[in-house]
C-alpha cells in the first residue's frame, strides 16, 4: 500500500515537469486566438477545456507542485474573465450549429478552470488572486444577470453551478474592498419577494442586487450555496451595511424561516440548511460587538430547533448537515456569550449559565448521534466551550464525559467469565476484573472518545482526572463490537482513542504523567506490570499491541504515531523506548501480515514485558479470535515464533487457557464460534510445534495434558452441511491433529488399543470426505500422513483397504479431493503393505482415465504428480510405468468441453506438470521409454491455442527434449508467458517438424493455433511456418510440405467422427497450405489428389455441423486449383447453393464468385428460400459444366 502511494507521488513529481509547461502552453491558446491577448475568444471547445481540467486534477494529491506557476496561471484566467464581462458579455448567448463540435461560452470554461484551481489548492488561496477592484462589481452583476436571462429563455442551455460558484465567490471578495456601495450605480433592480423587500428597504441599489443574487442561491443543493452564504455575510458585515442594520434583518429573516411553520410544505431540506449556514457564518465571522444585538435570538432559535417536538422543527433536524450546523451555531453563540458576559444587558451570569447548561446538554446528547459528522462537530464544540470556561467548570464537563463513559460497562471475572454490573462492586474491588463493553453504544462511545481527545488537545482536563481519563482511553483503544451482520463498529472508537493518547502525550508533561501509577488505573493491574510502574509504560504497551494487531490499518498507523509521540515527548520513561519506536515503525505496520508476524516478534525481543503482553493479546479478539481467517492464520505464525523462547510452564499455561476457551464454546460450528475455534486450534498447533522435544522431562506434563484431550469436545459438531465456517474448522482440526501426531504419539501405535488414535482417525476420515477448498485439503492430507506414519502395519493395511474398497462406499466418497490427496500423501509410507501401495497407483490411473468429473480427474492427476515426486528411488523403480503412461496419455489428450469452455485444459495442465516431475526423477529405462511416447503429445500442447497450456508445455518440452537427447536441438531460453504468442516463439517450435516422431502431433497443435484462436497467435503461427518452409531448397520444401500434407490428411481421416474443435481448425489449416501454394501439383505424388478428395468427402458427412460445412467451403474453394479436382469441387459448391442454411448458401456463392465473377451470383437472393433459386442454380451448373442435361439438378443438404 505504502509502496504504491510513494510510487504514485514519485511519478507525479516526475510528470509535473511536463504537465506544468503543457498547462502554460495550452491555457493562453484556450483563451485567446493563437495566444494573442488582443483577440479574446467568446466560445471555446468543451474538450479543450476538459483537457486542462484533467491535467489540473492530477495535482490534488500534491497541490504544492503548482505553487511556482499558480499566480501567473490564475491571473491569466482572471484577466480573460474581466476582459469578457467588460467588452463582450452579450456574446454569451451565441449558439453554434448543431453540426459543429460542442462549444461552451468562455466564462463557463474559465469558471470551470477556476473551480478546479479551488478544488486543488483551496478556495482561500485562489480567492486572494482574484481582482478586488470595486469597478468590476457592476459589470459582473450586470453580465451575470444577462447570462441568467439567456439561460432561462434557452431550454438547451442549463445553468452550470461552477459558474455561479465562482461569480458569487468573486463578488464576496469584492465586498471586502473599503468603499461605499452607495457610490456605485446599477441598471439592475430585481423584483424581490415581500420578505426580501423588507430587508432591502433603505439599501443602495447595488446592495439590493447583491442581496437578491445571494438569496437566489442560498437554498441551492449545490456548491454555490457556500459562496452565496459568504457573499451575504460579507455584505452584511460591511461597515456601511451595519449602519443600516442589515445583519439584524438577515438574522430575523433566517430565524423566521426556520422556526415558523412554512406556508407550503417542502420535501427539500436545503432551504433550511442554507438559512442555518447563513446564521453560522454571521455568528462565526462577526466580532463580539457585531453579533451582540442578536446573539440571544440566534441561540434561542438553535436551541428550539434542536429540542422542539414540533413537526417542522423535527423535519429540519432530521438532516445530518442541519444537526451539524446547529451544533456549530450553538458553539459560536456560547463562545461569544462567555466573552460578552456582564458587558451586555441581556447577558448576565444567570442567562449565560442557562445558555451553557442547555448547550452542553445538547452536545452530550449529540455525541451519540447516528451520523459521524454530527458527533465530530459536537465533540469539537464541547472542547472549545470548555476551553473558554474556568477550570472548575471545565473539570465538570470532563467529569460528565467520564461519567457517560462509565455507563453500561460490565465487569468480567477472568476466572469464571461471569458478568456483573460495575456499580455492584466498590472501585477498589475491581482491579483484577476485566472491563466488558458489550452493552455500551458504540456511536456514543465514539463521540465521547472524540470529546476526550479534543479536551486533552486543548489541555482542559485537570491533572487529578488523568488516571480516569487514561483508563477510559485504554478501554477505548481495545474497544470492539460487531453489528448484526458481522461488520466491525469499533474502528471509530479505537481511532478516537489513538487521537486522545496522542493529545495526552503532547499536551501534558512527563512529571504530570509519571505521578500516575498503574495501580491507580482500575482494571489494568495485571501480573505483567508492577503496581508502582508509571502509567506511561502501560500506555506504551497498549499502543504497541494496537500497532501490531489491530485489524484496521489506520489504527495501526495511528497507534504507531501515538507511541512515537509518547516516547519522544517523555524520554527515558519507557523500557527500551527508542528501539520500540524503531521496531513498531509507522510504515512497517501498514500491512497486517507483516505487523503480526514480523514487527510483533521484533518488539517482543526487546523485553519480557512486551513479550508477555503480545502473547496474551494473541489469545484475544485481535488474535486467535479475530474476525477474518487470515488474521487467525497469522496469529498462529506469530504464536509459533513467540513461543520459541518460552518455558515449558508458560507453554502449558497458554495451552490450558486455550483449551479452557475451546471447551467453553458452543458445539455448533457457525459464525463467531467457528472463527474462535479455528483460531484457537491453529494457535494450539503452533505452540505444540514450537516444543523442541516432548521426550524432555520438562515437557512431560504438557504431553500428558495433550494426550487426555477429548477431540470431540474441542472440535465441536462436524455433522451437517459443509459451510465456509465448517471448512475453516476442518482446516484447524487438520493442523491440530497433524501437530499432535508428529509430537505426542509414540511410534508405532495400535489404533485398536488407543482411543485417542481412534478418535483422531475417525475425525480425520470425516474431514477428508467433506472438505472441498484447497486450503482445507492442504492441511488435512498432511495430518493423515503424519497419523498414518505412527500406525502399526495392520492398522495401515486396514485403513488403505477400507479407502480403496468399492463395494462398501459411494463413488463420491472414494474420489473426493481429501481422500485422493491423502492417498497420495501416504503412498510413500506404505512400503510394508505393498499390495495396497500398488493399488493406490492403479486407483489414480482409473480415475484419470475414467468418466468422473474433470475436477476429480485433475485432482487425481495432481495426486499422481505428488506420488511420483515423494516416492523413494526404490518405490519409483517399482512403479508400473505402462499403467502410468496410460493415465498421462489420457490426461494430455483430454479436450472436454462444456458451458464453461475447454475445461479439459485443467487436466492437460496437470498432466504436463506430472510429465515434468517425471523428467526430473533419476534415469530409469522404463521411464525413458514412457517419456519417448509422451513427448509428441507435449509437443502438440506446446503449439496449441491456449496460452497457459502452451507456456507450461514449452517448459516441459525443453526439459523432456534435453532428457531424451532428441534432435533438432531446442532453443535453450524459456519463453515468458507474455512471449508465447510471438513470432519468435513459433519460430523456435516449427523446426521440430523435421522430427518424424513428433511431426503429426505438432501439425495438430499448429493447426489449432493457426485457425482456432486469436488473430495475433494465428498470424504468428502461420508466419513462422511459412518462413521455415521458405528457408529450405525447392526439393526440401516439396518434401516437407508433402509430409505435412499427409499428416493433415491422416489426422482428418482418423478424426472424421471427432468433435469440431479438432476437425475445423485442421480444415482451415489445409486451406491455408493450399492457398499459400505450399501444396501444389509439383509437391504432390500420383494419387495424392484423389486421397485429398476422399478424405474431404469423409469429413463432409450428411450430419456435419454448419461450422464444419463453412470450413469445407473454404477447402473446396482452394482445391479448385487442382485440375483433376476442379469439376468435383465446382459440383460440390454449386450443390451447396441449395443448402438448407442461408449462411452456407452465401458462403458457396462467395466462393464461386471469386472463381467466375458471374453476375447471377450477385443478383440472386441467397437468403430467400432455396426452392426460389433453383432455376438460377441450374443455369450456374450448366455454365460451370457440372450439370447433366438429361437429369435434374439434385438438391443437397451437404
């Protein structure tokens, strides 16, 4: 993730050297004709404008790259906009012909560019570069009104919000200029509503125009609402407008619109959002003295909207943006009220305190809001208000937040897992108990944690409350809950807790934090810490755990950043502080797999306090009980690494703790229960594998404990349908039994006298029958092998006999993936039962050559590969190679097709892998003989149409060719997957046509690539073949072409009844050879032409498919070049003019037209019924000399 981001930044930095000059070159050309500033364009191409916008958009990730050229480019756009509105504003309404390219008015294009600049660099930066000369106010207003009039009249031109946004933003910037609006004149006197008429009384004409324009857009759902609000506020806060009381009028208008019932009910909430935005901007941008006259009015209105049960008030606060604005309005009202207390008659202590009480209560309620922006706004507002209050009142707010965090927290007894309410026990009796947050509201906790973070960032909490705050933050750092559908709802709480710890580390000194001991923090005095240790050490350990194990990458990074801040701000207080920061690096924890399996191990090596904490954390919800399977697998890896240095007693303690958790789980393997069982069993297997020697006296107690485990209890109920959850449990069971068999069982063991072994066999036998996923099969089969190795000879024989018995079990059980894979694993261990060992190979061969599903046969072939690879030298030499060869030939020639396509390729690929494994085994005469038979099929697959098959077959062919020492020698380079469709690849392959043993199969493969695949592969194959033939002498060419020709005919003759996937490409390949004159009269011997015609007629059966007949039409067309076959071919083609399918009739007509150019072939409608064209066909047959006068033309369907 981080590498990709860094790579993107690097690419952008390099590309900016070309993008910025391109912008500087294209921008003037867009605005002025040929870049001449005296010739301003009035309309521009939409596509040209979009090109510049796309280039600018690329700088959103790194906007500072634009800074060196930002001012000149923005100034260029500004100059053009001002020039347009002062010289040619009336050209806005020009409409070009519809036939011309789409063009847009220049102001619209410039507004789009300016908005893109604002989006990339921020509107506050861009607005400073706009002109603020008052002389542009009236032209801008006049031009904008004129454009609006045109848009209202034209149905084809719609208003574009970027243009409105920029004009309103620019006008708001002009309102900052120190001039009297009454000195400006305007020709626009808009018609105002009654409410706006009251507001505009006594205002200058320009102010009325601006006011009208702002109110037109303040209720918009688009971006222009923001600039309209800024425009109205800056207009109202001008000194000349304040003297006319415009701000108070705006407040009264907005309050009336918000609080009074509307005359017409509207479903849109945007008018209310616009009025709230106006109130907030007025209160936020105005000084204390400016807002004092209407402060109480605005607060009362916001409080009414936040609490009133009236329907129209509830409809306003039903919108999350509206609730967020209400919180912000209340915040600025309270901060102004605190500053103005006792300075304004209406704001005495009592009234301000009442406002504070109402406002703070509203904030505390809003901390549990359903929408995150509202919670964030309320938490920030509460911290800002607390900052303005005296220390005692600020402490009360902190205490109220902490009290809210204590609600619904349960205490969990770590020994009995019993839950009790926190209020049922005194605080001093809860130190050894775990806090359980399963009953709290996660949304409210998110808001409360954010509030704590903001309060700490502003250093509002007094030091005596830090112990309680640290307890809450640490609890939030480990907070996790799951929704009804299983998704995490605790990420926001943990993220806010990271922010709170970061703020605590930053804003409070070392002396203040060191006075807080671990013993002062309830629920955290566990045995790995000493009660007298500083709380800083506890915080650092918890942050390290989050950085290594948290499922969210943002929280892992946030914890790493908070840990770095903690150790950097408070040096020499944390054990191995600097090495911990270096190990738990911000970039290193980005990927969870690395954080769990590498970073955690490095941190654990620094000190035992970290080692012990990490081990304990791996047993919880972030480790063995994690929600996703990959995290549980990584937990087992980390558990194995961490336990390499632990003692026998520590391992025993961990195993007993996990065994206790397993027995407490419900039997049904579903959902979280299955996930916990999966993770705990994997972790137990990892600990067992980490034991160096179970024969050591130190581990006798561990061994005794493991041998008494009741597997049926820890594995749960395995009956029923095999779901994803069940597959995970089976995977873990396989790992666990594998570890037990390898480490605990003695050798050999009689299963009949060992209940534990019998239980293992029974569970494993069930697991391998029901497992489906490769990951599950991959873990169960080695477990079977490990257990089989420890069995006595009689048990081995009876087990294999039961698995291979056909009369007592279903076929589906015999050929399931788990059973097949397990048989392949135990084959090399069955030397003492040679009969059954041989039966395993025969069983695999029967499955591969049988009629089972292609997936089953592929699995069997993969098992044969495993068997060949794992068997010893003596076992390999005793294999029945003719039987093996039978299976391999069947697999290499499987072209099974169904609705999924060529699924036989799966078996062909597996067979190629098996042949490659065979090539890598030491030399054996029978092996070499079998390879000699298999190489032609591998050669065909190296030339066939499927890319993956060609790639794997080429690698195998090189190995087999060199093993057998065949000629001609192959190119030694191994083709990459991207190169196997190239001309060079086929040029390295076609010289093998000289080898008589592989020639026929190679022709078959080349034909499939030449005619049955993509154009690129077909062109490469044909070009390579043509080049290879042409590089020989004339006699050698004729000899080689005839050999290829005879191979093609032999393949067609043998495959006349085969599927079209082989016959049609071969027909097309034959047509290619004849058409390119590789097969001519000079190359053919006597009788070859007749043999060609006989083979074609055998292929052209009455039941031939339409696709095969089409291919035959192409063959008939090219064999017209042979005089002895010309009449027969013309007779056949003319008969196809009356074929039952129009497509064939058209193909025949095309072929005949290429030969004769007869106009009747063009004029006839070959899509019409065949009978209607019978007279035409008779005439054509006479003209071609193939019709007998005394007989009727025969209508053929062939």
